[in-house]
C-alpha cells in the first residue's frame, strides 16, 4: 500500500507523482516530505535521511525535491491532529457559558 500522508487513501495505482499532484480523496499535496521514503521524523537533519536533499521548512506542502520516492507502508493518523483536537476541546470547555 502507498498511502496518502493526510488521509490514508491508497495511491498504489499512481505511477508517477508530479510536484503539483493532489490526493483524489482529500486534495492534499502528494509530492511532500511526509509521503517520501526518506522522511524520518527522528532524523537529525531536517527529518530527512537523504544527505543530498535540501529539506523544506513545511513537510506537508508540495516541494521540488529530486530525491522524492513515494513511500510504501501502512497509514496512521497524525498524533499532532489528535493533540490539537484535545487542546481545542479543553479550551472550549473552559470558555463555555
């Protein structure tokens, strides 16, 4: 399976991913660090294991990296989305009338 980084939609039928391609399911950019085999959140150098790449500041926005290769694996929702939802719910609970 080749999942979209944002929604998990299976991109296995997609042959090449261009810089401006978007997910058919959610509309997220596909040529992004978060969809690349070299992306590693624990890597010390800009979250990228490719030593020649120049990692962009926004890992979820389209970029022109020449070393991009669509990753293969399973998809899990982003933990930060859950954290943001919990924080939002806590704030709403505080300011409820």
